[in-house]
C-alpha cells in the first residue's frame, strides 16, 4: 500500500474564534482531541501538527505530538499542509482539519484507501443528513456530486435549493496525491473560493475533480465558541442534536 502523511493544520488567529486549537474541551485542548482521533487511523505512516504559533507548537509537543512551525505568511490551511508535505517523501497527504475534534480514524483510512488509485487526485468525505433544518446553517457546508461520486459544488447556502428528503453534509477532511497538492498550492485563489470561503472550490473552478466518499459518522466542526458546548455534550453522550 502506498504510504500516507497526516497533517493537522492549526492556526492561532482564526477570525471568528482566535486561539481555537487551544480551546479546552473537557480539560484538553481541541487540537489534542483531533490528534488523538487521527492516531487511531491505521493507514498513516506519520502524523504531524503544523502551526504558525509557538503556543500551539508547545501544547502539541506537550501531549506527545510531532509538531512543526510553518511560515506566518501562509494564507490557508491547505497551503500550510502543502508546505509541510513538501518536506517528506510520502505520496499521499491527508489534511486533517484542526477543528474536527470528533473525527474518527476510519474516516482517514477511507481516504488513504481511495487515493491508492493514482487517478484520484483529491478526495473528501460527506454524510447524508436528514435533518433539513440544518440546511440553512452557513456553518454547515453542503455539497452535490455527479453520478460517479465526484463533487459538482460546495456551498454554505442551501444545496440543493429545495431538498425534500436529505442533503449531503461535507466533512472537513481532505486527501491528496502529493504531486497534485503541490500543484493546487500554486493555483491562484478563485472567485468562488473567496465568495464561499471554501478552499476546495479552487480545485473545482480550475477544472480538477474531487472524489466524494460517503461516511455514516457525524462530526461537529468548531467554528465559533458556542460549538464547544455542543462537542462536550456529544462527548458526554448527552446531546440529541446533529
């Protein structure tokens, strides 16, 4: 099996939630929850926390993670992942979002397995969501795909406009062929990417395909401080939402 490198980009200065990777969840920083979940994957050769902040670096090393600094000028999480991936000779790269504390190892493994096919340049995950009340939430990213399972579009707006039974909720994790990731890094930011604030749209707008894999596991991404309460409730087994 072709080997994979897992990278968790962790930026301190998020506009909506500064210091988010260090936000405590049941007494542990969020980045630790992400790291420990990723450690349960069986298909990663190496796992690294990549950050632009000394506080996150020291916290990650404090709970036993391999961590490294990246350029403070890096514009996005994907570019941060590409910067670190360039240092290692591993053909598959998994971008494990640092705000997904409930992510499971098997989700990572499914991406690594899909990317064994070198014709798949980029892959991500989606979950069938039947709670249509969530389709209007801009913090819930929706997607639609073609009959071959490749993404057509991602949006923070309702997608499709009138879903009758379910919609596809995007799960924030990506896998790349390393060569494609370096190419992606060099592409100019696209109009749709800037409008939706979704990096993956850069690939679509430049004509590249993104394979979408279905997962049944529900995650909770942390976008604002109030999301911490929902994550803690889920971890305690008391949440009935999502």
